[in-house]
């Protein structure tokens, strides 16, 4: 079946990704936000509101500007925008961006509609060596960071995420993602690949009253270690029995597992916009960079 894309709508979305919106309220509320931020603050007072710093951070991840280029751009804009009172230096901008406390829920329209999310992981290159270094010093194991996204299959937005090193298995982050996402959103169903086929994941989803669409491993034996010996494994065993009752095609349609592939397209879109690597050299900075990119990705969808 051929997919007919609505090109006018798609073109509008692509153009929207390049829009730079300077909210006048952000500049008008400059003093008000600073007063709130500096209340009961010890030490030197903040000079730039978080909203303005977030705007500059989104400029950086959207267009790939260096910190110095951002300062130069804002200086040029300030000639035509007298509301821009102060412009930070690039060192202060870097430090403030790293201290931003971001919440992906702020980048998503408020709604109480039940969500169907797909959880999956991918990798981003974290090394900064080029091909010449590999040729000169030999091929070395590349360093990667793992990103695990919970993507809404309808809006394609990132609901929650986790960033780890390449030594941590994705399954270890599943339950944390579900707990955080369920606090802020009405999660109805979760789809995931066999890498997340863990009885603890099923148990958590049952407690949260979330339906599971996790594909069991092909060699799963529903009668091994029957739940009468371990009640916690009951919910996974039921899913394995359901999986083996039907054909794979029928099971996918019944559970909605076929929508899991939308998380793959989400990763593809994310990397097409922001690259397949991170420019930050330290892990704590790379984690904040991925969060900013996901925030900007949600705003453009």
C-alpha cells in the first residue's frame, strides 16, 4: 500500500522548523522574571532571565551556531529591538545553558487525552576525531551515548527521554521513563521491542494501568517457572500466551505493536535535523544538549 503524503502540510512543517519566534512578552517580562529568579537568592543576582537563555539555547541547537556567533547575532538584532537590554558574554551563556532545568512537558501542548507511546533506543556519536586521526593512529573503538525516547505515535513528539553511556542497557531505563511520563501525561499504552521484554516492565505497566504492547522474545516459554512460584511474572506470562495464541501479523494488529515502527521514523527525523552525534565533549553537557534538541524537536512538530 502506497503512502500518499500531504505535501502542502508537510512543506509547511519543514518551513516551521526554520522559524525563529521572538516573543515580545519574553522581553517585556524581563524585569518580572528576574525579580522572581532573584528572590531569596544568595550571592550575585541573575542578570538574564531563563526564558531569554532558553531562546538562545534553541538558536544554537536549531542552527548549529557557536556561542560567539549567537552573541554576534543578538547584537545585530538589538539594533532594531531596543527591548534587548543586555547581552551575555559567551562564557556566561554556556554556563547558564548548562544550568537550565528543562521539562519536555513544557514543549508539548497541554492535553488529557490518552497517549499511545513507543519506547526505543538509538545511539549518537560522541567522539570528535576525524578520518585523518583514524588513519594516523589506527582505528579505535568509537565512543557513543545512548538515547532512549518515549515517542507519542500520533504527534511524533518526544514525551520523555533518558541519556546514558553505551555501557548501560536500554531496558534499565524503561521503568524510569514510564514513571516520569505517567506523572505528566495520561499514558494508555506502551509499545516496545523484545529488548524490553522484562517481567518487571510488565509489572510496572500493570500497576500504572497501562496496556502493554511489548513483543516477547521468540524463545519465550510461558510454562517455564510458572507464576505460582513467582507472582510478579504473571503479567508477562499472560502476554507470552497471547503472543503464541495468534500469528505474528494478527498479534500486531490486536496489540497495536505495528505502531512501534513510528519511533524509528522519529529517530530518523531527529537525526536528520540535529545530526547523528553530539558536539559536547563531557557526558553531563551531552545530556543537556540532547534534552535541548528534543525540546526544539517538539516545538517544530
